[in-house]
C-alpha cells in the first residue's frame, strides 16, 4: 500500500495520539446524557414558538466586522432619511431660532405658554365703543402688529410658524342707529 | 470475505470493526428508530442518542480539548438532528448524517471561539496503565511517570489545538477514532485524496510540535 511508508514515518506519533483515546469523561457521565438531551427537547416543545424576529437573531453574524458594517448601514439610513425628509419652509432671517414678539423681552416660554403659542387664539371681534366712526373707515386692523406677528400660529404641529406680517383685515360692523 | 473472517482480520489488526452483516443489521435497526423518532417518539430518539453519544462526544472533545464545550456541542447536535429528522432522506447513513451536523456546528463554534484556548481535559482512564506501547513510550521519556503523563497530555492537546480545524478533524477521526479515509470523506464531504493529504500535512505539523516527545 502507498500509505505504509508514510504510516511508518508517523508510527511514534500514532502511538502518542492513542493516548487521547484514554481521555474519558467521569464515570456515569453517559448514563444521564441522553435524558438531558430529551429534557431539553421537551422543554423547547413546551415553550411558545418564538416570533419571526427572534428566530432571525441567532442567524445574524455578531463578529466585530459585521457589527461595524451594521452600524455603518444604520448610520447611512439615518442620514439618507434626514436628507430625504420633506423640509419645512424655513423663515428668512430668523436663523431658525424661536420667534418672539419684538415688543417683548426674550424669555424662555413655559410649557403651557409654548403650547398656547401653537394654538390660534380665538379673539372675539367686537366694535370698539370709543372709536370714532367718522375717523375710522369701514375696515379696521385688529391688534398690535408686532403682537400679531408673534401670535401667528403654525398650521401643523411641526411646521414653523410663519413670521410674515399677515395683518388680518376684518370688516367691522356698526350698529344701525349710530 | 465472510463476515466471521472479516471480523477476525479486524481483531488481528487490533481494531474490533463490525462485519458487513452487523452493519446491515445496525442500519435496519437505526432506520426503524429514525422512523419512530420522526413521529415524535422520544423513547426511540433516546435509544439513537445512546447508540452514538460516546463517539460524537469523543470527536467533539478531541476537536475542542474542552469537556464543557464538547458536552454542550454534543447536546446541541442531537437537538438539531432531532429537529431536522424530516430532512434526513436516508441517502447516507444516520451515523454519517449526525456526524456531519455535529462536526459542522463544532467548526462554526471553533471559528467564533476566542483564539486563546482554554483546555479542560478529562482524566485518563485506568486502562492507560495496561497499554504496553504507551507505558514504554512514557517510561522511556519520563522517570516520574504520573506527573509527566499529565504534562504529556497537555502538550498533546496544545499541539492538536495548533492545527487548523479541518486538519484537526481528520487526525481526530482517523488516528484517534480509527475511521477509514472513505468514512471521513463522507463526513467531511470531500474525496479520499483530500483526506489523505490533509492527514499527511496534519501529522507533519504534529510531529514538529511534539518533536521532544518523539525522539
């Protein structure tokens, strides 16, 4: 046979490797081994089936290289998401900061105040008794302009409030007997 | 060659290998147990585990040089095999099939394991004292035999762990477990030429690592 010279060359090694056949687990180890396997199978059968993503997890490679790759992919998705998201109409000259009335000192708004700024204020339109009807035209501008600018409410929760001076012009009605 | 004659030849070679007839009986018995286990009969599967547990454990122990790892991997291999019984078509023997599952899981485990190997070695059985070849090998080299038997065991396992997984597997299956090249080829899924070349290279490596003990 071709292997005979090679086998003779490794004869001492083969005898040395035989030593490993004598490395055995403690006595009685195999008597309980199969019952341990069966118990694990029964325990798994009794457990409710895991959800699809839990079954997926063991298949994911958790080596450092793959974890780094997952991180890069996740970061790329976040950046792409931010760039592709519909951007709101940013106010010109505001610098993206909070909008404040020019007549009021800059103070941090408390939570209820901030919420109130988001909701359009309902102001009843009434005829001012002190107004001289002859001095006033049929149209009247309501309120302080600066105050009105600050209070212009956004249309949506996350839309920036518009600072355009959109003074409301409303028609004022006068009693017929004046 | 008749079954009895074949068995005599095997015994003369120092290895008690089963005859063809015994193998056929074993295959038929295993096939029945597999069919029963497929239907959820855990008693049948328990019998299958008892048939193969020592051989599978020994292979995985020699691959890992760690009793706890070998224990866990052997248990997991049997559980995985039970869950996959439906995919066992009988094209190879159950023995080869379950060996493949155990070996593949172990190689994956070893690739993920830290490079630093923690040896957790089993004790030598009492029969080591009755093996004249081993006694002469040890006593030639070591005046204090008990102390140096442990040292030799550690060096041997360290040398095994320095081999690649594929080379360690071939040495384990052939030189320790006593499998033929053909059987190893079926388990490892390669031809016998590849098995022989891997075995030759692995032995060369081992011989270099253990040169102090082979003079």
